């Protein structure tokens, strides 16, 4: 969804500027969101690709045939395939590195490595191979900047978050969330060959969305993290402090999404959508704070998934209507 939103925003931007035992399984609830995130990019990114390739087909500009092919197919197919390979590779490496705590936590003990369906060394080799393939695809068929950003996300996720922050500080997800916020930069770099302010806004939106999203989950499986010795915020600071932090970051997130409108990369449809979605997000965060214990954490967690998908969909639709 992030890279799809990037594609439609760029089209407009270029035109203007040239609990214990509790099992958390949200697969059914998030299936529609995931399907949309993977299907929408083809339609929306193709609008930008056709806009760029159109003059070449009309004979207005002479460019090498390979460059036209790369523009048409690389920016779409290889961008999506490369991003999928990089994300899958990072997760495989995470499964290898976290296999000791995955065996302890009920949420993760069914994963392939702790479940003994895949050996640790095979998981390591698979993760490295996928990231090498991702880098090669981006470098050969998109550009070096997108390739470098893609591999930097994996390196940050593996070495900074998984190997260091996750086991050492309750602020792990705040800093480590930067890894999950890099894909919009990859998408922007893939299409434009550079980076610009709207791309950094998209990065910041995901960065500030990650803590309240993940802390809501952490509240639900707090005893799981405590058993594994992972210093998540509710384990170290307690439930009430975590709920206050969720409200704080939710407020910062919504403020940032509204500030995005001020740089004129998105329009009124986005602003209306961001305002409504943001109001619901803050309301659920406030209800969680005022509620007893972790009551309301699951509702907020599930809405946070829907929130991000709908927000980026609003960006895509808004940018498409403004082309």
C-alpha cells in the first residue's frame, strides 16, 4: 500500500514540480487488507508508468528500447517482487535470530524454525538468498538508490532491531520501527530516482504509527514477552504507562498526517479521510487509557491495521483524482 501510494503521489508531484495463553491470530481480519495492499499497486502504479512511457510510444522522444522496457516493467513488477523478496528475507533472518525466544512465546512457537519444520541454517541461507535476489533485481532493473534503501531496511531490522534493541530496551519498537517505514522511500526512489519531502512524510507516518500499533499487541501478550525476557514497554513500565504512551504517539501520528496536507502533495479528500480515521484512532486510544487493564487493546490493534491501509488508500485515490 505504501509503494502504491507513492506511485500515485509521484504522478501529481511530478506534474506540479516536474494475556497468558491468549492466542493472537488476526489472519482472517487482515486478509482483505493484505490482499488490497498487494493488488492495488498494479493499477495505480501503471498510471504513472503509462504517463512516462506514453511519449516514447508516440515517437516524441528517442530512448533505448531496454530503458523503455525497464520503465514499463521494472518500476512495477520488479519493484513489487523486489520488495516482497526483501521483506520475506528479513523475516526469515528474524526467525533464525529469534528462534530461542520464539520457542518460549505462545504467539511464535508455531513458526517454521521453532516448530522444527525448517532448520535454523536453512532459514539463514534462505533469508540471505532472498535479500541478495532483492538487491540484484532493484539494482539491475530499477536503480541503485532503491536497491540500497531496500538492503538498508533489512540490515537495520536485523542488526539494530532484532539483535540489539529488541532485547535491550523498552524503546525497541520506537527506534526499530524505522525499518518498517523505509518501503515508501524505496517506492519513491524506484520511480523518481531520488527522494523528496512527500516520501519522508510517508516514512514518518509509518514510523509514528508503529509504536501504538505494536504496543497494543504487546498489551495483549504481555506475559508472553515477560516469559521470553523481552523488555517490551508494558513488561518494563507497566500497563498504565504503556497506555499513556499509546495515546501520546497516536496524537503525534494524527497531527503528522494532517501536516502532510500542508505541503500540497495531497488534497481535500485525503485531509477528510485522515481527519476521520485519526479521530477514531485517538478515540480508541483514549478509551484504552480510561478502561480497566488491557480492555480495548485488541480493538485498537485491529483498527490500527485497517487505519494504515485506509490512509494509504486515501492517498492513492486522492492523488489519482488530481492527475
